[in-house]
C-alpha cells in the first residue's frame, strides 16, 4: 500500500512542503489535518467514532465522526469527502444534506506527543448536517472499532466525567464545532 504524502504547513497554514505520513508523525512536522462532525438534524444527534485499537496512536479512544489529512494535490473539501467514504462508507452525494456540502467552521493548531510519534497539526473543523431519519454506515474496521450517535447533553456529561475516553484533539475541535456550528445545526 502506497504511503500518503501529507501537506506540511507553516504557522499561517501556508504550504511549505510535503512528507510521507509516517515521517511527518515520527518527526513531529506541522501539517494540515481535518476533523469532521456529522450531525443528524432529524433526531439532533452527533456521530462519534471509537478509533480502532490497532491505530498507531489513540487506539480505543472516542473522537469526532471522521478525521484525517488531505494528501498532496488534494483540497480539504476533496479530502473530507474521500475520508467520509473510506472511513464510514458514506457517499455524501447519496445523503440528504442540510446545506448540500460539508461546511468548514474554522481551524486550530495543536501538538500532542504519543511517544514514538506526535501530532502537530493545523486542524480544520467541518460539519456535515444530514436531514434524514438515518444513514447506513459501513465503517472500515481497520480505522473504526465502533460508532455512536449521541445528543449534545449526553456527550457533554460523558466528556466532563471521563475526558480520558477521548482523543487529544477532540475537546478543541468539539468546542469549535459547538461555537461556530450552532448557526447551522439549530
């Protein structure tokens, strides 16, 4: 399997080069990433996923609906659509969306060391708002161990009592989603 070539960026999120995914994480290089929150406006729930235990970091922890990196030559919007399909088995072209496309809400920079690798990312946060009773997920078991639809109230209570259940980037991404996304999902 060919290794993904990630987009390296400076503090202003300007492209400065490219590197393989493993090298990027091993060397702690600043790179572009994204986190997607899928919200079901029909029943007012948010999709979370539990990372597969075999992931190179954060295995077994809960996080947003989908997260990854754009590849060299790929826009963020293309990467978001690709990874939603690859990770969750959902083509956004076949789902009834509130606004027709994923909406970028903002971005933040974070660093977290995991021993032999680290995440040093400018993370772009997206929301996808579906407006149908349910969507059928066919998630990739190499990426995702479990999924859960949850209300904001349930999630806020869970996170406040057990933050160790969640990935390092989840809190900041979720807060941005709640703050900036409210005008879209209310």
